[in-house]
C-alpha cells in the first residue's frame, strides 16, 4: 500500500462524515466506475474511493484524465443527497466551489477560481477537475457520484498540457511537496460542506458564493455553438453569455477563452 494513502493514516485526518468508509487502490481503471459499483451495492453516503493511479481516468466531456502514480489525488465519493434529479449540474458547481476553497486554503494569496462549470484554475492554469454522475431509481436520485482529480505534487506534463496545467507544488515553486493525506482532508471537508449546504438550503447559497470566485467574467469566450462575453451565472447556475443576438443561458457546455 502507498504509505501516504494508508486508510488508517487518512481516517485520522478526516473531520467530517465523508471518508469514514473508504476503499484505497494502488491502481484502478476509474474511481468513478468503482464508486458507481459500490453505490449499486449499497455503499453508504460519504463512501470514498481513492486511487494512487488510474489507467482509464475520466474527465468531463469524455476526456481522459491523466493519472500517474505517486503524485496526485484521484477520488470519487458516493453521496445520497435528497435533491431533485435535475440537480446534478448544481452539485457540480457546489463541488467546484468546495475544491476551490480547499486549494485557496492551501495556497494563501494565490488567485484560485472556478472556470464554469467544472475546472479549478490557479492563475489561469488548471489544477483540478470535477465530474459528477447521478443514478436514478424511478423519479428520484438514488446516488450521486462526485469525482475529483487534483494535481498535488506533479511538476511535469506532456507537451499538449504544458502551460495550461499546474499543481499545488508547482504553485509553491516546486520546492516542498504536499502531504496528500492533508490535502485530501482539506478537500473532503470543503466539498462536503458545500454539497451539504446545497442539499439543505438550495441553489442560491451556492450560486451567491460562486459568483465572486468565477473565472473569465467579462471576457470573450467560445463554446460548441457560438461565442460571446461571459457574464457570470444565472440563479439556477447556468452560464450567461452576451452575444450579438442577445443573452443566452448555457446549461451544459464547454467554454474556453477566446485567444487575445
């Protein structure tokens, strides 16, 4: 077992309910698939699946999440919130807000923002991604699987990601590595808090907290079907973009800044 990710070492750092039940893999294909299988078998709310390496890690929009061993965090959590089936997008935003808060707490003084809907940026470079998938039974949500990939101690990337990706360690000048157990504890604490608040208090609490933490506001962006100026988010969490034809709301899209 990887020394810094031993279950007993992790549990002593966790402050909330998430992670009290956990499975740790040295290597697995995808923690999302493992957590989904665990949910179908009755895993309780907050069950954590963690891996030192993924061989087929998944990101949003069908992209691969590169998951080398020994450096980063790849995790999925089984949650069972009492929310409407249409709430998956807002759980994604609540999770992103939690990841942002965790990263900001570990890198005080740095600009850490959420690039709608599921990326976390440090100084405009991606350090983390969020993937949320729900499982419904009839008209209700049975479980929501929350996946997070966070670059912790990686300092090198393939050429196609150079300049676009970063990690906690790289943002601390690459000198001292982070303890992954400590980072995981902070991550779970912040994400659990925001997902719980959303389930209890509704969309407004997440949307209001997220607005000042959004990247690209006021900048020209493009997505699959057009381009315009990103104007923040609606009360339901949809992206607002001002185009020549008027304001459009994007509920599911991949936005990127237009090259200056």
